[in-house]
C-alpha cells in the first residue's frame, strides 16, 4: 500500500544544474518525448503531399476532416481560427493518456500537468470572448456573479476530471498487476482503462472547452 | 487509521450518485434507440458524453479519498 502511495507522487527525473538546481519532473521529460514524437510524425506524414491523396495521406486527411467537422459543428463558421488550438489539445491529451501503454508514466497523472492544461483551456476561452466581442464586454460579463464563479469552477472540474480518471486507471492497473495476476488479465483491463478511458477523457476535455468557447463567441 | 478509513469510505460514496445517474441516462437512451433506430449514432454519442460527465463526480470522490489516505 505504501508502495502504491509512493508511486502516486511525481518524481524528479533530473536537476538542471544552474541557479542552484532546478528540479525537472518526470512528467516534464515524458512531455518532451511526446512533443518529439508528434513533431517527427508530423514531418514524416506531411512530406510530398499530393493533390489526389494516397495511402497514409488518406488516413491523415480522414482524421483531420473528422476533427474539423466535429469542432465546426460546435463552434459554427466563426470558430475556424480556433481549430488548430483545439486539435492540438486533443492530439496532445490523447497521446499523453495513451503513452502509458508504452511503459512511460503518463504525464497527465501529475496534477500539475492537468491543472496547466485546464488553465490554458480557460484562458483560451476568455481570449476568444475578447477577440470576438472586445475587452469591455468581457469585463461587463464578469459583473454577473455566475460568470465569475464559472471562471473558477470550470477549470477546476476540467483538471480534476482528467487527473482523476488517469489516476484511477493507474491505481486499478497497479492493483491488478500486483494483487491479481500479472499476465492476461491486465490486457483486458488495460484495453478498457488505458485506451478507451484515455481517449474518452481527451475527447470530453476538448469537447467541453469548445462548448465553453461556442458559448463565449455566439451572437446574442 | 480508523477514522481516516471511515473518512475515505464516506468520500467514495459519491459513486452511488454517478451509478444512478448513468443508469437513468442509459435507460432513456435505449428507449429512444428502440423508438427510432436510425438515430443510433447521435444517441450513442450523446450517451457517451453524458456518461463521461456524470462519471466526473464519482471521480472527485475518489480523488478526495486518495488525498485523505495520502495525507494520513
């Protein structure tokens, strides 16, 4: 049990030896690895793009098309400029949740990472409001106490939902591996918890962010 | 360790709300699929989304329980 609790804390991977040593957390290093993987994949898949797609370009266009239609359906045509941000968010969170399958510790198991993601999402929503309607209307909207409360509760719920799901999946997998049986059973459980739950939570996080954005930029 | 265990157990009772809520949602979803099988895709999407959101309150209870046990 103590072993389990130890693994719930985030560990320091290494320390940058300047200014008296800055500790770099485990999740930060895994995020760098994810960034490198995504950049490499982007470069590989976008070499020699043809007008009539074939092979891997087909799959790529299919995925991006589906994501585009999904977000445009929620945001409407005005939301075109926010598409890159939202699609990057969903790709990163999906990668981060799934990288547990490859033996790394998922960075979203660290509450700091999910809090940062939730903060970024809420700042993006407020910025979209300001871009579409101007800063004065944004300040006026804050006079309504419900909007002010939303500014606090929405990022909190986004952060806790993602963190809790990833942490719960991790705890259950550890319990199965150490308590039940280390071969066979974890595969089925992992298929549900890691893959299905990870993708679903990424989808829910970005869907809620785009919903808040749609609410912010809609015409009255 | 006794009171800590009771505290953590009470925190996880929030799972009951999630179970009831998702059960009712699934009941309505299967009803509407039976009534109009062509809308299967949309209903399935709405159901999954609703379940993920309702699950969140149960997850909050779980996180609090872990915090209680962790802080001893």
